[in-house]
C-alpha cells in the first residue's frame, strides 16, 4: 500500500518540472491527484500521464494569484473527490536578474503576486477545506510549499525572488503553529538548482556556458532532478512524517548548510 492510498492530493505548477514529478509520485503512492497549472494544456498532459499509469487525476487551469480562481479550484476538487488530504503549493515564476536599485516595480509585483501571494491564497483555501474534515490516519491534512535555497540565503540579482521565498517560509511557520491543534501540518521543501523548465529558460537566456557555470556551483557538479524534490514533498505530506511540522527541508545536496 502506498503512502497516500485512498487520499486526495493537489499540486500547483504541475505542468512540468518539480510539480509534474510530484504529481506523478503522489499518484504512484495511491492518491487521486488534482493537477493544477496556469498552462492548462500542460496540466492535462500531466493528468494524462497519471491516468495512463492507472491512476486517477483531474486537471485544472488556474492562476494562483487570483483568489476567485483558487476558491473555485478547491470547490471543484472537493466536488469531485470529497476532501483534500495533501497539497504541494509549487506554482512560481522566474525573472531576469536586476541590480536592486534598477528593479522594475512590475517585475517585483509579478514575482510577489505569484510566488508569495499565490502560496498564501492556496493555503488559505486548502486550510478552509481541511479544518472541516474528519481525521484520516494521523491528521486532517498536510501542506507543503516550494520555497528555495533563496528562502534562507539571498539569490544574487533576485531581491524579489529572495523576498518571496523568505516569505513562504514565514507564512509556513504561521500555519504550522496555528493549525497544529487541528491536526494539520505545514512544511516546505527548499530545492537547490534543479533541472526544470525555469532553469532551461535561464540557460537559453544566458547562453550555453551558463549551464557549466551552474554545475560548478552545486555539490558534486550535479544539478538536481525534479523527482528528488518530489519524493521529499510527498513524504512530508504523508503519515510517515506525522511529527514533522513547520520545517524547511533543503533538497540541494548540501549546497546551503545552516
């Protein structure tokens, strides 16, 4: 029996990369999966992969920075499956680097809207559902957020990304503390440099030598795989991690040590 047998999981930013890998792992572990992304076609492709492997999934096109869409997302998930047991709030955007004093306000606002406010909105409505549920196994639900190594150390040229990812860890702690009495847990995964579409965008933008430069900055010269982060997130949302709450789990091979 899988870690999430008979349960319902939600993954945002699931059209590719860490989100897609996590959705597939949740399905492997027995969960019915709500696959969410602003890229509706990409979400459908992920859901199709799950179904082709014998799993159960629905796909939803959602802008997580829009509260009405997030509220509707939860309504559709609970109408289909009846409850929500686990969630990875993973949707995020990337941006070119800027010197702090040259940061355009629109770039700052876009980053905060998706990477921080989007996580807040998802948690708000996930919690609203979870607090109404009967306890199943060790709790009423578990939430995991995707932060970053930039949640604990600054990302050069990325003050907006650094602020958003630090903020994700701050609101995670609020939820972990406030909802422990409801038997709801909240943790975060902090990936290092991981081989995702966002990294590929950066490589395309900065030229072929950029990947080699990135490889030199990571332990062992090996860029992480999305599924390595997904395995950690799925475990954090399982009953096997029932005593883990309010924690920031680095998944970077030892790049950031605190």
